[in-house]
């Protein structure tokens, strides 16, 4: 096992065994919100984006199949681990060794959220150690649904969209509560690499990733499986019109993979 991988595993094990103190709720960090201007009849006239296109949503607004898809492909033990998943780290270490490259990170949803709002993208052992410590502390401060809600509002999903609410509007032209199973699986699949799985530029890759998301969900039995379990894979993809200015509104729009 490479020395740096063994070091990360050791840090995780030590941190998990230590007494953990709660930290202050970091919210959604310093991100800006999107302002929507409505006409008298309730129709949308225009939207004003600040540095980031972000539409805040609550946990209760998230469809269950969207939550299940994200958990299944990003952090299958999210509901039961303390913020750090030692099994996932060990599994990622094995896969990375077999691949001869870093193909799996082992970061939980809590760790990803902490990194998004409190840390940098630097790929260093020190940053990973800090991320682990903060994730464990955060789990003493917030409930799992609170953590997921904040995560859902801070992840980058390409095209200038930060958060699942903005992504639902960006890619499908609808509110997050109206997402279908297939649309939810596609968005969940984009989290790991929003540029590589951008359906506007890489439709085939996005649909293949959607298929994997669907299989992960059914494999984990995290979802009330529909009568026809292949339905999400066969859903036709009908994207909303692509915004010509989407990338100009977010300096992180060219970001590819999460660290």
C-alpha cells in the first residue's frame, strides 16, 4: 500500500476514535443566490445571477428518489456513518492501488460539504486530515437531513449551477420537486465530474452515468423500486435550452472533478 494512502487511513482511524466536539453550523458558505423576477401573472420575466447561480431548496422539497440516487452513488453509508466512512476509504485505497491511479476518493457527503464551504481544493494529506476532523465535528452539530440539505445547496453541477435546485432549472427547466427518477439519477451521476458528465457536451457519457446511478440505487435498495425498474434508464432526456451565459456567471464553471 502506498505510504500516502496508509497515512490517510491511519488518520481516519485515529480521528474516529477521538472525542469530537461540535462546531458552528457553516451554512452554505459565502455563495450568492439567484434573484428571480416575476410578472404580475406569476410568470418568470428574468433571473439575475450573482457570482454563482444558486437556488436554495429545503430537504423536504427534495424528491425521495433524488436523495436515494445521490446517497447510493456518492455515499451509500451516509445515514449510518459518523461523518467519515472507514470502509469507503479502505475500499477506495484498494481500487486506487489496482488502477494505479486515484480513481476513488472515499470522501463522504459530509466531507464533501465541509470541503465545499470551509476548505480549498488542494490535494494534500494535511487538507484531508482537516476535512476528516471537521466532518466528524459537524456530525455532532447537525442532523443527517440538515447536512444533506446544505450539501444539496452547495455542490457544483456544471453550467454555472451550484446546488441541485439550480441544476434542476439549468438542465431541465423545472423545480427540483418535479424531477423524474431518470432526471434525478442523471444529476446524481454528475456530482463526481460535472464537466465530463455534462449532458450538453457529453450526452452519451451522461446517460451511461445515469444508468450506473440507477443500478446503484436498485442495488442498495435505497429506493421504492417502481414496477418497471428499468424505467429510469429508458427515460428520454429532454434538456432545457442551454444558457449562453451560464459559464460566465461562475468562476468555478470549468471545474471538473471533486477532490
